[in-house]
């Protein structure tokens, strides 16, 4: 049974959606001040690790903006925060948008934040237009999209979609040096988020549609002179840890023929990963060794143990696994030739997400109505939408970022591009909420 409330839903024309670009840009700058990092000569440096004081202050500020906009606020046990504009038929599955505000160390000010504050301004613009949506429209702030604190990304959206078990999530340990003994259970409780994580999961069909606004984090839109991208698929990442154990000793006393240098073996593995990723011949295959932890880490000591963290992404999980099969063959040869021990651990292996053809069509129609040339493209970076796809039809809107740069202080998106993306988002939310 559907509940109706007073005032029937209304429709709006695209020209009636007006984004307050100045306000949105000012709010992005304010959000960037919630950081402990000093200003960088390269741009605005932001470090905002989930559940730190900077993150909690930013969340409180965002909630104040949402409350001022008249939105209903709900938080779940892991800190995912929901800001809802209640529609004329509130029992219908809502239309949603959202992203994250946590940032890796020395990052920029646009990754994730454009989707959160752009989503808020999209809702405010729809309210200013006089729209009365049939379905509720919800903005979601998702917890811990970045893997900095717990070693795995998209914790909040994984829990929402049920792809991460509550037990494993609460047992996640800190991934930063000096914080390895912290668990998610301890950290979220200290941040004020209580209750069982089993309550976070939402059922399939909870949302009628989900559209996330984001900077491209790549060069294609800028390179082709296009103002907007519509994401048709999100590449699936897989994470691995390789631990290489050799024999250490004094850098002067341990003779070269007697060495079992773990770092030398690790360097061969790193190059193997690069070689097999390139060998696919497909630009959708990317592989990165992002960390190399060397023990004992002294200039005059032969490394006896090295830990590598590996990230491999592709729109095709079979092709992605083919890269790893090639690496494993090389690892066996390295192990035998260098007489070291090598252990591989799977951290995660996620599935690619395919955008809803219907939502893509809606976005195409809106862009044509605005006269905006839009490119269909693949998202190769991690996004919460990858996991929201498990409970709802999804799509993403990309806007250009200068030089394709992201996760750096010189990350930059032009105010005009942000305004354009928010306007398309607002129109999409309004149209989808009328269905």
C-alpha cells in the first residue's frame, strides 16, 4: 500500500533548473578546510581520513547544510548518512545520489565532494524550481570510500549492498602505521556510530535509481574537449598482497652469491605485473603496486622481507584474472631462481558494474535538451556506485578534471563544469523521481 500526502507531484522543464554555482563552489572550498594538512604550492591539499576529527567536523557541517535545506537526516551504524527530501508517495522506492568526503593523504578537494555537495545543490535547485517529486529524492554520504584507514575501499557501500559481511567489516584492522591494532568496531564506536552492522544492508530494489556525480579522474573528456561524460560501466578492482621472505644481513658482510634479497625478488614481481597488464593490449586493464614495505628498512641491511600491495582493475574479470595467472607463473620462476618464499593473499575481487540502459538514456535525453555534447565512457577508478549497483539501477555523470589529475593537491574541476554536472544531475533526479 502506498501512502500519499498532500500536494500532487509536479514536473519541471530542464530550463527551470538553476544551480547556484557560486554557493556550490564556496561550499566546496569550505569543505576543503576540514583538514590538518597545510596549504600546498601545487593547489589545495586535503587529508581527511574517515572518523578522524576532521571527518567528523565535516560531517557535522554537512548535516547543518542539509537541515537548513529541510531534508530528513538518518545515520546508520557505520556512519552512512542519508538526507531525504520526502516525495508525494514516500512508500515508493526513492531516487538517490551520493558519494564520499573522505580523502587520502595529500589529496585534492574535488574527489567525492563534488558528488556530495553537487547532489545537495541539485536537490536545493529542484526545490527552488517548485518541483513536487512523486518519489522521495535522497542524498547519501557514504563512509570510507577510500581504503586509507582500513585497507579496503567502499566500506559503507559494501555494507549497504551486502557484499561485505558485518563480522568481517567490524574486524577490519587499521592500515596506517601506528594504528594497526584499531578495528572498525572500535573506531566507529568512538566516533559515535553504534548498533549492529547487520542493520546497514538495504534490500534489492531499495532505490528506484541511483546517479552519482563525480570528476572523471582521467584525461579523456578534457583531451577531447567534451564537457560531460556518461558512465556505461565501472571497472572492477581486485586487490592482492604478496609477501616475499629472503635472508637478510649486513650490507657489507653478506656476499652477493649468498644473498636471498627479498627486495630484488619483489622488484621482479612488480615488473611482471606491469608486463602482463600491458600484454592484454586493452586500455581497460590497469595494474599498480601501490606500496612496498621493506624490512628492516635500513640502508646498510639486506632486505629480508618485503610486502607488496597490488591493485588490478578491468571491466572484464576474466581478463583481469588472466593477468594474475601470468604473474603467478613468473612468481614460481622467481621463487625457484632466487630461493625465496613468496605468499599471495587475495584481499578483494569485485565484479564490474554495468550502468542501467534506462538511466543512461535519461541522461542522454537531458544532455540533448541542454545542448550538452556527452561522451559514453568507462569508469576505471573505484566508486561507491560499483556496490550500490547490487541493490539498484545505477549510472554516473563525469565532469572533466584538469590534466586528468586526481588524488593530488593540484586536482581541479572548473566551476562551470561543476555547475553543468550538477544541473544535469538535478534534471535526472527530477525526471526519475516522476516515474
